[in-house]
C-alpha cells in the first residue's frame, strides 16, 4: 500500500514524502553535513590522538588483566557520553531546521540552538523511557 487517504482531497504517497525529504536535504545540505560532522568529531579525535602506552607490540594479546583494553573502553565510554548529548542536541536542531524549511520559515542558528537546548531534557527523558524495556529484557532472562 503506497497511499493513504488522510481526509483531504490530496492523497499522501511515499513518493511525495521522499521527494520532500530530498528537497529539504538539498536546500540545507551544508547545514546538515556540518551538523553530522560535528557529531562525529569527538570519536574521530579520540582515535586519532589517544594512544595508551603499550609495553610491547604483543602485549595487547598477552594482557591477562585486560589493562590496555580497559583504558580504551573507559575512553570510548567517556567520549560516547559526550557524543550522546551532542547527538541529541544536533538531531533536535536538524529536526527544527527541517520543519522550519517545510513551513517556509528561516530562523537564525542561535534561535534554533536555544530551542534545541530547551528540548534536550524532554528528549533525554523519552530516550531513557524508551530504553528501559530494552535494557530490562536481559535482566529478566538472567533471573
């Protein structure tokens, strides 16, 4: 089924939705590309510049306590939290900009960023509520 009657004379089709999505992406390509790059930067910088000290080249495979890997996992976890918050802000910002483009509005980046920051905690709350059942399933099976 590719079309749904939504109570108007015009029918909603998947082709129209895809065409509008490409219209928004092509009209604000530089903005969306820049936001995507901003989200990826913390992890990229970690992999480029973080080099934990290894006693010898083969020590990673002969590390019984997992010291080397624990350094990496700790660093990835910390950078991952930064990326999580940064990603929520940037995705909220992208959603606002796309919605404004579809409505024919244009606001400054500062106004959009302020709105995205105001909605950060509700988005974070919904994300946590959405993850509770997913995280609860392994706990139920382990009992």
